[in-house]
C-alpha cells in the first residue's frame, strides 16, 4: 500500500465506529441491550474474515469498516448494560471494566502483532479477531437482558427474576426496584404498596416513550447531561492520550533505549495495570474527583514531556510518558463510559450514550489524522505537548463547572437535584 491507501485502511475503522455509535443507542433503547450486543458480534465476525481473505485493498477497507461499526455499537451499549446490571454501590468499579477490557484487547493485539507481523502472517491476526467474535456470541447466549430495560418496558416480573438472579437468591432487591420506580414516575415513589414489579401491570407507572438522539438534544431536561458527556468524551481524546498510544514509536524510539515494537507493548501494559489498580477509585472518591485528578495530572505531564523532548532529557521524557498514561487511567480512561447511564433516565440513556460516543469517535479521528500534521507544523521537538497542556486546562475547567458528581446517587433526578441546590446556594 502507498501512504494514502494505508491512511484509508487505518482511518476507515473510526468512521465505521462513528456510524455504529449513532445507530446503537436508539436500537438498544427500542429492542434491548442484549439483542443489540449480540448483533454486534456479527460485525466482529464478518469484518475480520473479510479483511483476512481480502484479495485487494477495497475488500480490506470494507472489512475494516464493518469491524468499526461493530466496535462503535458495542462501546455504546456495553457500558450501558454493565451499569444497569452492576450493584449500585460498585458501578464505578464495574464501569471501569469497559476501559480495562479495551486495554486488554489492545495489549493482546499488539503482543500478537509483535510475533506475527511478518510477511502474510498478518492475516492470522485477523482470523484470531474473528474467533474472538465467535466466542463473544457464544458467551452472550448465557447472560440475561438488562433488568432495568425490562422494567422500563413493562416486563416487571421478568425484571424481578433477572435482578434476583444477578444479585443472588437471598439478596434484598426492593431498594433497587424502588429506584427504578422513582426514575419512571417520581410521584409514585411513596407508597410501599406499589411495588414496581408486583403484578398486575396496571400498578406500574406509565412508561416514558423512548427518546431519540434529536429529541434528547432539543429537550432542556436532557441537554445538560448530553453536554456533560460529550465534553468529557472530547476531553478524553483532546488531552493527547492517543498521541502516546498511536504514535509512541515514532515519538519516543530515539529517547527510550528499547525496540519500537516492545515500547508500544510496554506502554499498553502499563495502561492496563494502572487502570486495574485504580478501578475502585470512582466509587471511593467520586467520578468527578477522578476526572479532575486525571486531567490535572495529564496537563502537568504534558508540560514535562514537552520539556523532556525539547531538551533531549531521556529520563524526564520516559517518566513523563509513564505518568501521563497513569493519570489517564485514573479518570479520563474509565469514567466517561459510566456517566451517560448515571446522568439520565433509562428512556434516554441510549440516545445520550450515542451522542457521547459519536463525539469520542470524531475526536479520535481528529487526533489520529492531524496530530502528525500539527507536530510537523510546530517544528517537532515536543512543542505539540504545550497544546495538549493548554487543552487539559480548558477541559479541566469544563469538568469543574459542568460535570456533576454521580457517586452514591440513586438516579438522575437526584444527581441534577443536587446540582440545582448547589447553584441556588
């Protein structure tokens, strides 16, 4: 492939991801989280197989596009499903597993690529990707539908059974069900005799109609949440993490004493380990605190990295890269995937998550496409990291001013109710 063909094969995946993100939210709201997740596995199987046996570049591009659609859809619906089945007191921990498993996938892929990126062996890597899709489809036959989605769609008895199965046969699930009822009809939250899941169905509060992406964006009740999640997703990318993940080889191979391929694997391994170690933090100190800690640390280390590269200080550059990735793993890595399901009710979470991940895919494409150009325009030598430091300051201010804390809040009404109280005070 020439450079333009290679660029098309690389970037088409992010465009597929954007398409999948836009479609997945409304589909999962109407047809269910589990059906949507199972459907994504078809893309994970067909896309890699098309690329594996591609006789020409056009087929390879098509395979990458199909794989991207599956990835975009899964990264929307997966975090919603996880949040809706996770214990309320541990949603931050479980939500972090979206980023943890993303890092696992990156690390495994780069490790396999280290050994198989020779001759036509790259096709074996894609065969393995298709096998992973098959394994995911098999695994998803063993898991239930989201009980929150079932309750929202008037399938109360089934929702009770699923929730009891997930929490354990002796677990008390009444408080969690009360939270669902309050989310659907706050006026019915009082009166213990009105159990959300108690038959007949006529006792249930009326279900709110599904919210589309357009109606969510134009509704003043949902607009603050959409702005918050889009801002956080953009912050995740515009603070520069993919400049390290995607371009660490070209950026640091003359600074760190190791081979280029092993350097990339090492950075991904560090990202995974730190994300795992910090996964309990959102439930301990709060989502907003993790985000502010993360963006502050990334801004400071962008300055250190800029200075290290400019003055050719190998030790300073190496430390700055490791701390930069570690700070990302504290908050901006895992927390953005949790927020959508905690800032709006179940009727709008699909639309909100689609807005968030669409913004994320666009921001990823912008960084991937224009980071090398910006770096070249600024003359290299680390000057681009002054831009990322400035973006960290800007996005940190946005998070502080606009993103509410969702830790220990039963539902979106409580989250925004606290925000309104704080603003009045």
